[in-house]
C-alpha cells in the first residue's frame, strides 16, 4: 500500500512503478519483473486457491529467474509461506516472502528494507547456485524458514518468529 496525498488514504501500489517508491532497486542491476494478481487480495482473504495461483506463477517462470520474492500482507504470510514450502516440490531456488507493518510509501517504513534485502537474498549465488534454495520469510532483519515461522504481533516491526527452529540469518534472540 502507498499513501494517496489527494485522498489521505492508503491505496494499492502498482508494482510496475516500485522503483518510484524504492529507487535503490535501480542500483542492483538485476532484471526485476513484477506480477500482480487482479484483483489484489487483502492478506486476510488469502486461501488455498491463491496459494495455487502463487505456485503456478512461480512454476511458469521458474526457468527464467534466479529467485522469487513474494510481497504479501502480514496477516497470513506465515500460512502462505508454509503452504508454498510443501507445494513447490524439488525447489532449488529461493522463494522469499516479505511485507511490512507500515506501508512502503511512508518515509520511515520497514517495507523498503524488507523488500531490498529479500531481493538480495533471492539473487545471491555462490558457485553458480542459490545460497538459500528454499521458501523463507524475511522480516525485520531475520530470515526464517517458511514452514517454521509464525506471526506473533500485529503492532511491532518484529512481527514474526520461529519458536522451534533458529533463524537462518539475522538476529538470534
């Protein structure tokens, strides 16, 4: 979501123009392409039908990209990431779920950092192979396994944790 200065409300972002909101993405030199579902669904309305659509979009584009970043609302992100971890059999590329507690269009949003780092993780290769070839959630400086993560706060930037499995990277509490 971004802030509409005319109506003073939040509106859906057109991801074709994401670099207008996060100009740092231009510096990467990555081929970043976006795809949005139409209509865009609020994360509280995500269901298995949408999970199938996400999996099909990744499968259709699997050979064309080094990794994938799924921008997702926080309400059901952990459920979606867990579902993807089981639906994408034989996964050898990163699928990083991320989002934000604050809209990406705000000056002091967590969304900018979450998006930038998620793209870096999805694109990172070592010896020609992805460093993180699995479904993960990146949020608030932590990378956790998609099927080991839960949301525990709707108010704090540190909204997700992995109580039974340590983070793959980031702050360990």
